[in-house]
C-alpha cells in the first residue's frame, strides 16, 4: 500500500502481554506500515502527537488503567482527525456480547475489535481499512489547510487594497458584509448591516440609479459597477464605488451578487473641488476687462499645462504598473523556458541520428525560442532587460543601418537621413537602439501601405528644467517621421501599451512600441509620439548624452566560446527551482564537468563551510531567504578568487551589489553557458 503522502507515519502498538506486540508489528509491516511498540498507556498518548496512522492495543492493556488522558487526547483532535484504534479482544469480547467493549467503543470513538485468535488476513484487512481512512483524513487536512491559506491570502489582498467584500442573496435579500465593508458605510466593524440598512445609507439622489444598475445586471448578466454617495449615521456624506459579478444556479436563474467596494470620498471631493475651481474661473473670466484678457489667457494656459502634466503622470503610473506585472510574468516564464530549452537541446544531441525525432525536437525548440523572444520584448517594456550601456556614436549607427533599413521597408518606401555633424555620443546600448530604430521604421512602413518616404533625423537638444518626465540635461533626439495614416488621440494614448496593435490579426504582436518605450525609460530618456489622422506620425526617441570619453567598441556578441577548454571542473550549482537546477546540471555534466547541486543559499554555504571545494559557483539571483547576490558576497568573503556566475530571469540587481561576477540571463543555452565558463575559467 502506498504511504500517506508527505508524512512519515507509523502504527503504535500497546500489548503488554505475550507475543501480541511482535505479531501485530509483523502484520503491520506486511500491510505496508512501520510500527512502534510502547509499554504503557502514557507512552502511547505521548506518541500520538506524532504522525500516527493507527493504534493497536488489547483489552487487558486498557483494563484497570486511567483512560482519561487517552480520552482527552481523542476529544481534542482537530476536526479532520479521527484516529483509528484496533483493540484485540478474547473470543466473545466484541461489543455485541461484552458491555465493557461497548463502553470502550463509545469512549474512544473510531474503534475496530479483532477477536483472538485471529487469522492474519483478518488483521491485515482491518489495518489496511484503518490506514485508508487515516490517509483520507490527512488529505482532508491538506485540503482544509490549502483552503484556509487561500482565504487568508484573499483577506490580506482585500485589506491591503482597503476593499470591502459583500454578497447579496437575490432570493432573500440577505446581505453579508465584511468588517471593512461596514466601516466604509460608517458602521462599527462588529455592527449588524442589512440590505435595508444599505438602502437607507445610500444618498436619496443616488438610490434610484443604484437600484436600476442592479436590475440591469440581473436582466443582462453584465458586471455590476456603480459609484454613489452615502450618508453616514453622523450625517456626513461619503462616496463609494461598488463592483460585483452575478451568479446563477444550475438552471441559469440569477441567485446572488458577489463583489467588492472601495471608499472614493477623497476622489469625489477632489472632483468637486475641481468643478468649484472651474466655476470660479468662469466667474472671473466674465468679470475681466479687456486689459486683463492677456492675464486670463496665461491663467488658462497654466491650468491646461497642469492638467496635461497630471494626465502624463497618471499615464506613466499606469504604464509602470503594467511594466511591473509584465516584468514579473516574463521573469517566471523565462524560468519555465530555461528547463524546456535546456532539456530540448540535450535531447536533440542524444537523438541526433533519429531524423524524425530531430525534426520534432527542432519544432519544439523553435516554439520555445519564440517564447524566449517574446519574454525579451516584455522585459524590454518592463525595463528589466540586460543592457550593455556605454557611449554610442548615434550618427554613425544610423548611417551604417541605412542599407538594412532600406531592405527591411522594401522598394516602395524611400528613406531620407538628416544627420548633422558633431553630435556628441549618447549613453545607450547600441544593439538595443538598432533594434528600436528598426521597429520604428517597420511601424512607419506599415502606416504607408501605398508607399512614401520615411525621414530619420538626429538633433541635439537641451532640457533646461524637469518637464515631460525628463531630467534636465543634454539629449540627442532620434526622430522617425512617416507620411502615413496617422492615429487619433485615443489610439495614440494606447500606442505604447503592450499587445496593443492597429494591425490585422496575425500581422503584429503589439510589442514593438512597448519595447522602444521601455528601452527609453531604462536609458533615462523618453519616447514621445505625435500624430495627426491622415498626415502621419512622428516618433521621437530622447537619449541622454554620454558623460564618458568616447563611443563604445562593437563586440561580437554572437561568437561561441570554446567548450570546456580548461578541462573538467567541479561546479557548485545553486537554484531553488528543481527543474532548472536539473536542466542546468545536465548541461554542465554534458560539458564534462562535475556538478554538485544546492537548492538554497544556506545549503550552499553549508557545503562550502563543511570543507567541500569547488572551481566555480553558479547561482540563481532570485531565491527565497538568501538571494544569489548575498550568497555571492558571502562566498567571495571566504574565497576571494573563486569564479562566480549570477543567473536571473531578468536583470534587476540592487545598486549595492558591487561584485566582480559574471552574469547569465535566463533562459540560456548550453553554448551560452559554455561561453561564460570559457571566459571566467
């Protein structure tokens, strides 16, 4: 019989007379369960606090002893637990003919009686039945624990977001609310709050619209969303935003609304203050004379500028939130792709002689590599891609790309360059700027299906004050200007959001401008878009001027290093993800190295402090407890000359991490891993 999952369980035996204990232990082992023999009832009660599957005892062991500790333990069991107890009795000692046995059954609960002498098959059958029942109890415990954790996470999320939870039974109008919900309606957390109380709390002027929204949701099934004012018991007026989903029974009948609500009082007050400000402004305009018209124009311009800046800030905050989400998803997806790509590469090597298998593996590799490319674009948008930033001659870069750009946009598109002399170098990653320029050129081409001209211009400009989210300083602006269809204001507002595209289905991922936007912010610059429907679009990429001496030299990033030129090494591999650790270990072993795995920084330090010696440390950066950076610093303190490689699904190391270590971006191939090893060993 399979053991109870994730528990080292055993059976307890209390049979003080004869060979009953040895016989019972042997039969339990045959049933697939380890056994522990105890000599007293107190010892049995003590060991019941361990992972016990069942207890076996005899009626004489329970005779003339104080059963209260055992009964108390049984009564104190958690709700999911009902410990099976097997009592060995003399012939005729069952509860049907023995009142004492019946009393034991009532006191001890889940009791099975086996009359002696018994056939071993009978005992094993009873023991296995008890073990199956106990396994279901442990499984129920695990499910209850998982459910409890989920509820706690939900409660934490609601409290963090200051959201109240509620549920309305449409059949009975029974309203169930959380304590936060009641506080938002001006009640004490422990006060009762009925549906009638809710209707009385809603502002009389808003009550009709709230009830109409409920009727509309019931009739159409649409999500319930309404904002309204409420009147607290102290007479103060507040604002709430209520959202809910409609639930149906099996017949499709609406039965309840379940949702959340948030206090929006401050937002409503701000809107009211804004309306009041506008009214005052209009009154002043009406009272102004001609001599004050210029002053009035300046006031309106200032208000307009402030509103525009606020809108830009709100948009930037929204893009930052989307970037955090997409960056986290891309990081986790990179980790998944790490195991997939690594194992596929090794599988392809081992099945090189099987043409059909190789073709299938190549298809899987191409799909996984496309996923890796997609996550790279997501990381670019989220500003978490690994940039090699240095001085870049932007004028030379654009000039050298002219042929590539012309081939990419086709013969129906002409490309015109405006590149002034004497432009200073910018602080950027040349490869990523090339990719960004190519993306902007392809977008411009797609906006001109009938052909036209793409103008690419460079100019140096000075930003004198903090504006448009740009810091003061010198910038070089790379402009890509087309004569295409242009975009309206609504489309322009969403243009840099990930996966937003105006192209036909299947003709674009919607990540091109998102990538350029993320790159600009990561370089402390900005992407500015201007467009007019029917006239075309201008994309301006602002890049800060470099403070270093000269432009960086191009390196051949695609060169593949020698495989294992330094000979076999003993490598300590640290990653909390077992799949990634296994895949990386297989790649290293295939390269001829000896690999020792650890799955936490603490475990790695234990190995090192225990006297183990290694030629190289490869560690994941993002690990619970001790991060890879902390592990690298601790190892470097012990062994200053030990080579270290830090791997991560995205490069987001803290500013305080100043270690001379190699970095490896996930997902990496065996060739990329081999190249890093050949450089540092």
